[in-house]
C-alpha cells in the first residue's frame, strides 16, 4: 500500500531568512512516505484538501498529515503531531 504524507507548515512566515528553500528543507526531514506534499502560505499547496486530493490522485492509499514549524527562520522541524486523513 502506497503512503503519502502532507507536511503542514505552521507559523514563522514573518521570520523566514532570505534564500530559505522550504521544499529542500522538507525533503531533508525523516519522513517515510512514497510521496510528500507541502502545505504552507509561501510554498506548495494552500490547504490540506488540495494536497490530499493530489496524493489520492497519484495512487496513495494511506495519507498522513504531519505538522511542522519553522525554527529560527532557516529550519523546518516536525512537531511530532500526526493526523491520519480518511474519507
């Protein structure tokens, strides 16, 4: 069964350092999934439903939503909270 992950980045948009590459930072996170989508006002999708639909459309049978935060304007860290999406 293919697994998809949504990384929902919350907070910190106002303190991001210049040259910060959110997509590269998310790819460096220890996420075990076949495909990862990002939800953030500055990169990726703007809402979880959009990212969820994209993963379902790409054949993912299980989708997990992970919360992440921007730390010090230059790093993304997973908060440890996960939501299993179903429907």
